């Protein structure tokens, strides 16, 4: 039984933010011929290849600088992090190792891969989505209950 | 120069999209992943919006051998659906479900100066680096 939380549902900002993400990925592939896969770009910075470092650093810098630029024009949207430090460290390690082992994350597989109609990326996206659903179910409704 | 400038612009727009959409807020991400609780479906629309644009961009890109600016078109060639892909993705999904952060949003929150995001990003980078060390050892045997 699905119970939608209508008070939290923000369809227009979600959709327009998504379109903006799509435009960002489109710009990178059309002008530069590169995939906007954030975990892959980070991994590439840690194991640098010739001529592939500067664009990666510039892309990551862009993402990291966004809140600074945003807050000079408007109020920064809420960033609420409820997890404690031990959980954050375990989660960070899992996200790092998992995306490296599985060759991608929400951006590389989820956005770019599905847009390419790659079956491999569709399988990856289903895998991490289901794992996310199950994890939240266990944490909130089995342990937290 | 152009190559890096385009990347910087792409990164900035990507980050802005993450902030606008609510994806950079772990509480909202967990609300989306909580399908059996009070479910917030917003983030399905983030993926939908991004893929809608992406479908056009990638169908164009697939037909090119070089990018509009003349750089080589690097589209992934791997099609394997193997143990690494699935186990890696599941591991990532568990981490995502624990903290509500995937790599992009974590970097945005890091940029916003959130201490917890800084810790998460440090652990994430340590995870990627550890993986690379193990892989290099495995290859050189």
C-alpha cells in the first residue's frame, strides 16, 4: 500500500531541477564528449590520466562551488543530515567502494546511462534503487519500529 | 581551456539542479527511498526530468565521432551485466539508503560547508581510493 506524503511532494522544483541536471549532462557530452558520471569523475581524479584531469577538476569544482554562488543570489535550500557520524562514515565508504566496483552512481548510470538506453546502466540503477528502498525499510521500519 | 570551461559550467548547472530539485537534501532523499512509509515521490521526477533531456542529448551524441568542440566522443563501451556491476550497485544503494547521500549531492553539501557532508565525502573518497589500491594489486598480482 503506497501512502504518498503530499505535503513534502515538490513536483515542480523536482522536475525543473531534473531538467537542469539533464542540461548539464547534455552540455558535457555534446560539447566535450564526456559522461557526467560524478563517481567516475572523482575516481578519475584519484588515478589521474593524461589530459583527463583538468576537465574533471573543473567539473567537480563547479559542483562544489554551486552553494556559494547560489547563496549570493538566494537563500540556500535546506540540507538536513540526520545520520550520525559512525553511520555517515560507513555509508560514505559503501558509496565510494560500491560506485567504484559497480562503475557508476545515480548520475553516470541513473541519468546518463539510462539516457543512452544502456541495459547495463538500467540494471545498475534498479540494483541501487532497490538496495536503497530495502535499507531505508530496515532502518526505519524494522530497527526503528 | 574551452574543455575545462565547459566542464566548469556543466558542474555548476549540475550542482544547481541538485539544489533546486531537493536532491542535495538527504532528508528528502530518504523520504523518497521510504516507499513503505510516508512516501515523497519528488525524486522520481528529478530522474525523469534529467532523462527526458538526456535522451535527446545522447541520441545526438551517439551519432557523432567527435564532440561539437572537436574532442573525442567518449561513450562507455562496456555492456557487461556481471557480478561487479550488481554487487557494487547494491553496496552503493545500501550506503545511499543509510545516509541519504549519493556522490553529487554529497559534494554540493560539502561545498555548503556542512561538517557531516565533509565527513561523508572524506569516507567516500577513502572508499574509492581503497578500491583502486586493491584493484592495482590484483592486476599486478
